[in-house]
């Protein structure tokens, strides 16, 4: 599944009817829920090696179900829905200190970047755009800003000031910061397919990773040594899997074997969370795939904070 706004909207229509009917309207705070039965007919990704012990996982994971933003503790407890607006709220990104979440909202009929507290309160609109990513120092949010029919990597402060677009990043979507905050990886749709690139935060020194082949939904590892991405390169249909590479495009490896997408690292780099179509964690080498008890429909775009 691609990280595509049109596809996400179409899926959300189905999921609202099938998985999220009857939710309370107008609530301004989070709603804690117990896990509900699994999605009928859902296929779990194949696993190699022993499952991960969830009791040893720490931190909190934000994610969406193409309709609302949710959070869950990494050990599988405290499932909480944070949003319930009439429009779609999705694509969350934690602030480094875990106190705020930036996310994409279509509550006003357009694609916009919003922020809220970790408990779902104090929601604020920042600007038009999609796919926010909080910088490692918390001082900036990168996102895909509107630019004709394509996005462009854009930066803004969390208070909504300092908006600026990065040159040479036209077509850029779904940015991911390097852990030192000096570079941003992103994918471009200008060529008609997903091509990954890396640019400095001033838009200079753009590295074209087209030699790697098609890929998107990039996620830089906490130690800066690897970048996760999603690709359908090994399929003839629209199925996808999660892959990893070095930032220079070398050492490409496939980590999953069945319909996996939207990967993200744990804060310590010891685990990876991804969707398939529920939420799962695995080791960095692709072993130990273990489901988290979300069961709120098809999930996507997780982000993990300590």
C-alpha cells in the first residue's frame, strides 16, 4: 500500500463504515479503548525466528487507521484514540520529547498540518500540507507543502512561523530527518514513480537515489546508518514490503515477505514497527514479527517515541 493521499481517502471511506461506525462526535480529549476482535480475513505477515517479547518494549507508538490518530504503548497496552473530527486525521509524528503530535487533517475539506498534545487536547492548525515530520531537536516540522500538482519539502516552526520551502525538492513527499538534523530524506513523484532523495536542510547537496530503484515511506535510523523504505519492486501487483539500505543507497535488503508498509524505528533502533495491515513490530533484520493488539481496522504511518 502506498502512502498516497487519494488512496488513503478512499480506504478511509470503507473503514469508517466497516470499523469506526458509532464513534462519539465532538470529544476534545482522548478515548481509551480495549482491543476489539481482529479484522475478519486479515492476513498476518510471515515471521522468521521467535516472536518479540512485548513486555520488554518501551515507549509509545502513534498511528492512524485512515480515519483517526491513535496511540498505544509499545508493550501493547493503553490503546487510545486521540481524534474524532468529521474529516480524516492521520499521518502522526511525535515531537522528540513526546509531548506533542503533528498530523495531517482533512477536517476542513483540504489537506492541512495540525498539532495536538499527546492526549489529544490543544489542537492547532499550522498550514496547508501533508506528511509532517518533527525535527530531532523539536525546533522544526518538515512536511510536503503544496506546489502545483506536486509537493515540495517545506519547513515550519511548531508555532506556525518561519515557513520556508527547500529549493531543489520539487515533487518531494514524506520527509524523514537524519538523527543529527542536518539532512532530510524524501521521495519524489516527478518521474512518475517513487524515487528517493536526500537533501541538506537548506535544500543544497541533493543526493539522487534513483539508482536504488522505486521506493518511498522513508525512515532514517536513530544511529544514522540505515534508511527504511517501502517498495513493490518484488511484486507484479500493488503489494509492498519493507526494505532497508544505507544512506548512500548501498546494501539494499528486503526485511518482510507479505504486504508490509509504512515502517518506523524504535527510539533505540532495536526494533521496527510497520503496518501489514494491522500493526506489527520486528527486529532490524526482519525476524521476530509480532502483532500489536490494535485491531481498529487497517493501520498505517506509525511513529515511535520513548
